[in-house]
């Protein structure tokens, strides 16, 4: 998932608009009016984007007491069944946040260090060719932190360029029923891609790295990654509607998720995610997850502080820690200088769970279309501009 954000606030044209009109547009409004305007905003998004079948949003604020959930649209484009606020959906790269949190738990327990080398757990046949730069194999230099922060140098099987064959997204567009094991995903990176640099040299978003992290967790814990998620995240936090897709007892029943107009919600192609983002969840479950991280009930301050040390520049106004992104809106546009930062998990399908620490407010959303990551964040900006107008009693 390569997320590129270029916020275009076409509805605010500073040049040519009177300050009186601008002040009127930003006048305080009631909680009820805020809710109505947000609902209408989501409805408009659906009407203007044929690639979507639904839009979900939760706003939960400890500062203002505002807690509203929105569900607009239908479960998929071929159904007239209304979407619900508790509808389960594929959370894409938010799964990376959960993966990284498990590593945080293991560090807190003293079982590992973020600086441990990955060749302690992965065999040579897995690492072979993944970290060879200019004829030198750097696999013995790669640490867990390198993988968690996308600085290992390994290629990205999901969206990275290929030196031979077709890119993976082209393959699954042509055949949505293709199925992949974690080992096959690693093999794709090995056989068709090149590393982008040596460990620690640069930031480069890589799903390959997070599949390696999933395999390492299985080696550490001696059980499947799906069981690790259940025992380490879902069960302790009461996330009863969350699971790793393709590893659950019952068939998945999730909202439509679209790639080039194809609904992948019931297709094998979603196996391309696994430990890089194969989690099915709900807004309520993600709220429980993010609140646990923020209230200190799950990870130590020291470890969570390392995860949220957003020292790697992803793109303009976007920074990465371990499994989490931070958005500095003042960098995205001078018009957003007063908008406070948010951070958390973000996925390529327009799904996110983000926290505004300055205002103790959580934003959770799902749009369900690959390539909607940029538009999803743009909509977050517009929704926040509505929400920030709310009169606080």
C-alpha cells in the first residue's frame, strides 16, 4: 500500500472569497447539526464514487462527549441490504498495527528486543535473495525494528515494481480467485523484485516485511498467526467480531471491498494480506483496540512511545513509527494549520483508526475500495472541519 496524500480543498478558495463569507461557513453549530451534516457528507461521497458500496464512520471524543456512528449504503453493490454500524469489514493495513502491537507485548514481557536480528528465527531458504544488494547479502543485519518501521530494504510484493512477470495486483485483477500462502508471497518478492537498499538506509513501505514478521511471530510463539492474534489481541480486548480472514470457523461475511470494480469480499485474492493486513473487524472492536493502546492498559509507556516515535517520513505531512502513521495536517495544506494531528492505523481501501491526542478524539472509518486511501483522508479532513464547528456546552 503506497499512500500518497495531496489534500485538495476545492471547497475553500481563499482567493476571491470574502472573510465574512468564510466566517459564516465556519460559524459554530449544534451537535445535532454536526451529525446531520456528517451524515449528508457521507451520503454525498457514496453518490459521487461508483467504486464504493458503503461508508462507515465512528467519532468518539472524551473531550466533548460526542459519540456517533454512521453507516451509509449497502453491504455490496449487488445488494440492497443496508450496511450497519456493526457490519464486519476487511481492515487492510490496520492489521499491521495489530502485528506491531504483538511485538510490543513481547518486548514488554522481556522475550525479545526490537533490535533482535531476524535470522534468529527465519531459515536461510526464506531469507534467500530478499536482502542482497550489489552482490552482498544483508539478511544477517536486518532487525525486527527494521521490518516494523519499513526500513529493512526488502521489496514490496503488493505494489512494488517487478523485474519480471506481472505485478501482483494485475495478477489478482485478472484472476480474483488466486490464493497465496505467506511463503508464496515471500517467494514473489524474491523471484520478481529487487531490494530497494541496505537495512536502515531508507524508508520504503513493504508488505513483504510484515509477512516476514508474521512468520517470525509463529516461530517465537509456536502457534499460528491467527491463534496469536486471538490470544494476544482479540480475546483480551473483547474484540469478539474480529478474526484473521481465511482462518475462521465460519465463512466470512464482510462488506464489499473493491479492486478495479471487482468485489473481493468472497474471493481468494484477499489472501495477499495475511500478517500485513488480513484482519476482519468492526468499528466497535477497533475503538476498543485503540482506546486500550491510548489508556496504557495494554502496552508500557516506554514501548508504546517507541511505536509512536514517528521519525520516518512517509510523504509530505505523513510520518511512520512501527505499524502506525501520523498525519501533520499543517504540512498537507496551509489552510489546515489549526487542525490537530492524528495517528494510528491506515489501510489502502480507505479504512483507518486514528486518534487525536490533543482533543482526545478517535476517528474510525471504512470505505472499502482499493485506491481510496487518499480520498478517505481527504474526507476525514472535511468531516473534521464539520465536527470542529460543534458548540461545546
